């Protein structure tokens, strides 16, 4: 359950103002706050863009019933060397040999899939074998992209994890291991899906 009323109070917003932000009617805000109706992924994306993922996640209630539900839920794990379009296919609920279903990790309260890092292009930030929890951005719309942060791009050439920046018709992709991996650009029209990296699991 999302504590929208507490977030709204923290930002000193009226229900009417929050309805305008979330692009819905005021009765919908009432239902979310009083009846426990869930926010849509689109609405969460708006809040994440405005206030940041960490801040928004702090308003998720962690109760026994939520944790019990989370143990029953799964999310697809997608290898970084997956074929182009694999993320989009997995999120559409289609069985895909490139992905497997893993139990939902309650520590990351809002994510759609995980992806395994392969190679050293993002070292030292991400190591080969790290597992990244990713929040799908609605149809890869620019309004939800947090430029300068780490994203997973499902492109015509395959899946990549990079720090990204807007560059007109292109997205500029930067690696952390700059000595071995120079910057490159990808046409926005060649990107099927964009996910924001919101957490990481590392095996020692």
C-alpha cells in the first residue's frame, strides 16, 4: 500500500493539486488514500520523476501482509547478453528462454525486472555478476528518464546498461570504464524499452 496522503502532506499539496499531478480525478486520490487503491505504474513514474525514486519508495508500507504477498510474486531476470527485445517480451508476460522468474525482493519496493551485469564496462560502479533491479519507464518516454543516472536500454543491437544523457534524436551512453569503453550514441527510435536502475544485489 502506498502512503499517498503522507507524501501529499509532506509536500503540502491538496488532493486537487495531487490529482492534477497524477493526471486523474480527485475521487481517484480519495480512493488511493482511504480505500488502499494502488497507484498505477504511470502514476508512480510521475512521482519518481518529480521527487526521486528513493523518496517515493519511502512511502511504501512494509507490513506482514505485503511481505507475504511479495514472497508469492516474481519478477523476470534478464541476462545482459539477451537478444534485442527480450525485456519488452518478458514484461509482456510472454515466456522467453532468455529470462527466468525469480521471487520478488521486498527490499526494492518498486521494480519490474532484474538484469545480470556481464563484463567490465561499468566497473567500478557495477561488477560482472551484479544483479540490478530496474523500474520500467512507460514506453521509454523522455519525461520519465532521469538523465545522468544509470538505465538499462533494450535496443535494436541488444541490451546495455549505461549512464545516459539526452542528445536530440539520440541518447548518449557513457560507461564507467572510460579507458576501454568510449562513449557512443543510440537513436531514440532504435530503443524498445528503457529501465531505471533503482537497486543492486552483489554476491561476495
